[in-house]
């Protein structure tokens, strides 16, 4: 069945434009409530959100849907995505909801769903939800005496803070470290600085004044320039850049240089392997992770297992094959010893622990390999299927043949935007640039012809 609503990370789109309308949000609440309304206990759902203006609208619409389906709703307010996953389990909820479009601008929003185990829903359950959304659900509504209640539970953010603090090894404190953190004017603007301070760090915070429209705006993991300046300005030992819902992280070292998710996974994998904590004989990443990471792990006797793009696919592979470290180059780092989804703050603490134990600066411990030249370009399109065009398919085949064993080519539609992503990597930068530009041109031509 073709998906109409769900992408690679829940339902996402522009606020007040289908599918991100209050009407659909309410219907999602009814549909999800219907599917997870099992057993004779009083059913409950936890709902968190980031700081987008549209979060108020969607939150209230989902409350209407869930209570109409007979579920009690616990409203967590602005809180990171990993906190919603954790609290879904901690509060024994039947389902968890995060209202967020992650690193996207404030005009967008999304709905991420978690099962009672704290994991994102499977493709099969998402298809069940889609099937219900297109049907008349009046028969699924609760009887008058069974309608759910809703209440706001501000204090539960401290459960998450304590959870985060417990992920730092007991022999490590952050005393003596100056940490600059950019909260992206998003969901972690309260919890992240407080957790770091309670662990002993001197904390300098930016991106912690959300106003509904400035989430991810020139800040956070997708725009770390201000954090780089702040690290220089205050002479911080490390900079931590979260995204709007704090499930991803980018690190800035003490020199102001950016460290991406691939390098962070290399650090954690090496550290955990030395401590005999690493399971699965390696890590799990996506097809977008740099070839340099794969070569680094091979030298350490470790494997890199690749999945398609999307942290949910990384997590699925980790669960099925008993890995405990995985993630994406973009900074989604999943450490299954501590949680069920990406957690930017928890990942950053592992980097800080490594730096403290070794007594070396972040710039040294986080440069584990030399990245292979990699180039990614996006081609926007509206309608049609440019990747099925004969000329495009031939151009892709020619590019793959040219790269052969010297590099990799990844071409895929975005799961959250009307984009086709073209990525190539290899040892020859000039060759990579020529190949990517040629493919972008072929896809653009096919797009124009279709229009």
C-alpha cells in the first residue's frame, strides 16, 4: 500500500497545510488511540512537543482525538524527543507522541509516535493507522462515560534529567569543564543546560529563548556558526549543538571546528570496544555515513552495518542484531544501553566522558579518521518521478560504473521533503564533484520535462 501520510520519521509537513492540520491531528489521535486501546486498564498517552507556534494547535487537536478514543492524556510540554520515548515506558503509557519537525524551520511540524516499549512504530502499525485515517471512525469513539481526561505534568522533565545524568560513568564528573551549548531555541532549552550544570560543568547557553518562530533559526545543529563563535569567545572546552527536538547533536571542539555524527560514532565505538561494552562486533549507520568511518572501524576489527536513511531503520537493525551503538552522520546517535531513540545530550556526555578519562582536548579525541571527500546536493521537484526517467537511470548506471571500487553513490528521495538527494564519495574530489553535478543536471532536466 502506498503511504499517504507517514514518511521516514512520522507525519510531517507545513503547519496548517495538509497533512499538518488540526483536523488530521485529531484523526491521528482517534486512530492511534483505537489501535492501542487494548486490555481492561485505564489507557494513557503522553504528549510532548518542541517550541513551534503550531505546537499549541496540534497538541490540543490530538488531545481531542485521544480523549475521544477513551485515553487519558499526560501533557509534558516542551521536552526532547528521547524524553518522550523514555517517559512512555516510565509512566507505563500505551503510546507516546512527540509533536515536532525536528531540525526543520518553525513553519513545519510533525507527529512522531512511540509504542509502549518506547520505540518508534513499525511500518505495519503505521499502515494500520493510515488505513483508519481514511475511514469513518465514528464507531471507534468512546462512550460518554469512557471519554478520557487530560492533565499537564510539568514535573516529569526532571525524571528525564536524572536519566540523562545516570548515563555518565560514575567515575566521571564534568567539574572543571566549560561547556557551551546551543539548544536551537527548541525542546531542550530547559533540560539540557540544567543537566550539564548539575553534573558539575560551567555552562554557557545560547539558543535558549524560544518565541515560537525562532526554533532552528540560525542556531542548533544545522546552523552551528553562532556556537563556534561562542566557543571562541568564552574559551569553552566543548560546544554542543542540539536540534529542535534534541534527538541529534553536532559537537564543536575547543578550536571551533565542527565534528559530525560519523566522528562521534567512531569515538564511542572505540571507547566502548576498549571497555568491552560494545555489542554486535561494530556499529550500525546509514548509507550516508562516510567511507572513512567504515575504513577506521575495519582497522579496529569492527564492522559497519549500513541501513537506509532514517534513525528508525538504524534502531530496527540494532534491535534485531543486538548492536548497542548506531546513528547517522547528521548527529542522530542511538545508544541502546540508555534509550530507544537518538539522544543528542546523552551522546554528548559520552564524548565528554572520553575527554575527561583521557585528559585530552576534544579536538584530539574526536578526529578519529580522515573523511573521504563526499558531496551531497539536493534537487527539488514537484510531482512526477524523475528517478524513473530513462536518461537519469542511464546517468546513474554510468556513474556507478565509473566509481566502481573507488567510492560510493547514493541517490534517494527525501522522506520529509520533495527533494531528491544525490550523494557521492570517493578518494578523488574532482571526480566526485563532476559525477554529482552531472547527475543533478540529469535529474533537473527530467524534472523540467515532466513539468
